[in-house]
C-alpha cells in the first residue's frame, strides 16, 4: 500500500449557471452534474488514477449516495475495506459554477462528521503499511490530530491539506506534519496575515515554518505554487491554460503530489508534476471527472 487517505467523501451536486442567484431569486441553470467528490475522495482518486495503491479510511451513510460512492472508489482501484457505514446521510456538496468558472460550494458533512480517532485505530494495521498519510479538514479535527500522532509514532510522513479553511485548527497539534499544504485563503485565515502579494504569502508561510512545520507548500491558483522549507523558497509559476472549471484543482494537486512523492521522494519534482496535473484538471468540467489517468497525463 502506498498512500492512506483518512478523510471525507461527498456527492457533488453541481449546477452550472450563468451567474450567481441573488437572495430570493430563482434562476434556471443551463446544466447539472452529479459526481463523486469530497476532498479526501478526490485526492485518493487522483493518486489512484496515476497508479498509486490507495487505502481510503472514510465514512458513508446509509442513503442512496453511499453505494454510489463505494462503487466509485472500487472503479478507481481504491482499497475500500475501511469505507465504513454510519446510519443516516452521506456527505453532500451542492456546488454552483458560473460562466466565468467562479464557484460557490455548500458542504453538508453527513457521515463524514462521524469519522473518529477509533476509526483510525481500527485501520492501524493497514495504515502502518503505507508510505504517506494524507489528511484534510472535512472530518472532525480530533480525528485529524489522532492521525497525525499516529503518523509520528510510526514514522510515516503526514501531509495535511488544511481545507476547507478551519479557524479552530490548533497549529501546535499539526506542526508535526511533514507537508503542510494550504491554498492562499487558508494560509491567510490560519495566520491572520494578508496574502495579496507573493511577499505576503512568503511572510505568512514563514510564520508556519517558525511554528515548527517542515515543508509549507502553498497553492496560489493562477499564481502557481510557493514551496518553503528550511533554506528553500521557491515559486513555481502556474501553467497557462484556459480555465473551464476550477473546482477540485487543489485536490488534483494534492493527489498528484502524493503520488509522485511516494514514487520518487523528490519534493520539487512532485510539486512540478502536481502543478501541471492541476492545471490540466481545470480545463475540464467537474472534479474527479477532470482528473487524468497516468496514460492521459503522460500524453500532455
Ligand atoms: P483550490 O482548489 O484549493 O482553491 P488553487 O486555486 O490554489 O486550489 O489551485 C490549486 C492548483 O491548481 C494551483 O496551485 C495550480 O497548480 C493549479 N491551478 C489553479 N488555478 C489555475 C489556473 N487558473 N491556471 C493554471 N493552474 C491553475
């Protein structure tokens, strides 16, 4: 097993609209798509499509969405032994994408809110076999903290994507992550600092390094990626592409980065690949539907 993703799954309910509705307004949406999403699942699918062996630790509900989610994991070759059932609703995410590809997203966590530290313990024997643990913040923080402690105890590097932005995240609980990978707005929220210019981003990331984090890798949308670590300060510009739908770009980035990191151990190379992979994903509609397979990625 290469990667353990301990995190969320959602069913994305995506309405493609011309413009955002005003309060009290009813608009007709020209198109609609139902897809599998959730940050944990998205990252797992991206890594698996590229060829990683991925173990998914997550919870689905007992509604009509749950079987669909499990089938989707299986279709992508992901190990589902720890996709557990919680009585009730699965996570769902109604998403609006407008004509300029701006998006607004609602998250109803459902079963994701029940993923517990005990679930991490329950999967311990298999997580231990993995070379990387990948986490996000769509499941309870205590579970994220438990997974980080587990990684530290067993010498497994941990990647935390602190998304969606969570003002309650306690930095001292997550400083042992080898890879801390926020986007610019998450970085701003966590540090209380501006991220308008690259120097602002640098200053904010530096406070995280000072807090004890090893690698801070900030995704900056069309501005690319900033990697900061001890003695390292590198900005990789974004690839120029025609954006059609940027939903899931961050997850494409994390999944691809994880895949190449486990495969090569080369952080710079993994960032460069992920930068390319995420750019490709935004040229296509949807979240997981926009993630290339290894073969497709090789052809770019
Ligand atoms: P999130 O989806 O979390 O908001 P970002 O917007 O930072 O994440 O995007 C993640 C990555 O996707 C970026 O670091 C970049 O590699 C790629 N990306 C996003 N938007 C663009 C864009 N407009 N052009 C090229 N690459 C992009």
